[in-house]
């Protein structure tokens, strides 16, 4: 069972509720988060909600629910659905007001859906995926989890149409991240990922894997790198809340490492899964 929520009211997930003057609809004026639920327990929920609040602050948006209130709403929604494996989508916009560019003096609008999780097949993960490098045409504040995702959507669609799993953005010769995920590589036993600056989303899964790597004694470097280092990597993989860890075995037709998912990616993913498998125990 899936369920929807809008500003204090639980509704059927397919009920039409969007007002014509919703600023998220008119301007993309809002922020969002996706939280994965395992065994009935939201994983890294506080971290996701803190990032939601930080994204809202970055666009000068005052949320209409506090973090504890959102945590309680998510718990209530999960109880209503009875779902054990779910995806929670939260969206906060600047509200409902006449369409003008200046900020309206109205409360923010919060919507949420809770649906069964759409897990990625382990067969895909075991084979690894092919990605393509594309020019980054996004704005310069990619650390904000904004609703303005059109460049990401176009890049993903073009990559998919060309037979790739994901598009990886490159800006001024620097590799950044995928259209909906962060990026890691391994070279000579060192785990390398772009630094958490304004040009990438500061992924919750990314941060979790960095912590796991340090726990396992895997050397870590957060630094800028170009396509040459990526193509010469021993391993590469993508990370996000929905895909967890996804090995990359080819980039624009060029084999990465052995052409098979690497051992460090596998080890990190095993330990990542162990963390969320423990939360329901």
C-alpha cells in the first residue's frame, strides 16, 4: 500500500491535489529528499532531514515542519502503509500563491509519498554498468537538493537512449558526479571521490561509505580529478540512496580495470548492507 501526504492531510497517492499556483509547479521553487526504509526503519533519516533543512535554508525557504515533526509524520505514514521496504519522498516548496517571482508571504507547502521500494536487481550490480561522460550544464549550486532537475533529467534520458546506465558530469575538465548519484574510483588501493563542494550533491550514501572505508582501513582521498584518472582507475562505482553501490565497468566503451566489479566496491557494499540490516534487529 502506498500513501500520500499534503500539508497535514493523508491522501491516496494517486489523488490529484496540486494547486495551479503551487510554486514548486511554477518555478521549481523547492527542495526534496528521498529516504530508504529497510525492515520498517528509515535509514539515515536524521541525516536526510538535516540536509533537507540545509537545502531549504540555502534557497531562503522556511520549512513549515520541524525535523522532529517530519520524523513523526514519516513514522505515522509507515504505520498506515504497513510497508517494511519503502521509499519516502519528501518535497517542500515556497507555497501556494499568485505567480510572481518575488517570494510570497505564505506558509511553505510540504508533500510526501511513501511507496514500496523499487530495488535494483543484484544481477545488474554483479555485472556492473556502462556510463558516459557529458558536459555539466547545471547551475553552480548542486549541493542544494533542488527541484530544478531538468539538466539532470535530459542528461539521464540521452544516456539511456544511447544505451548507457548513467551520465557522469564533467565541468571544466573536472569529473563531478552522475545525474542522480555520486561517483567514486579506486586507484592503487586508494578510494578517491570528488570533494563535497558546491558542484556536487553531498550524498548521504557517499558520506556513509567514506565512514565505512575509514573503519575498514581503506585509504581515502577527496580531491578533484579529470577523465584521464577516471579512465585509468582500477575500479569505479556510483552511489545513491536508491542504488546503494553500483559498480561501473565501462565508460564510453572503455573498460575500467578488469572489466568486472571490483573488490573494494563489493566490500564497501557488503558493509553498507550490514549497517542497515542491523537496524531492524
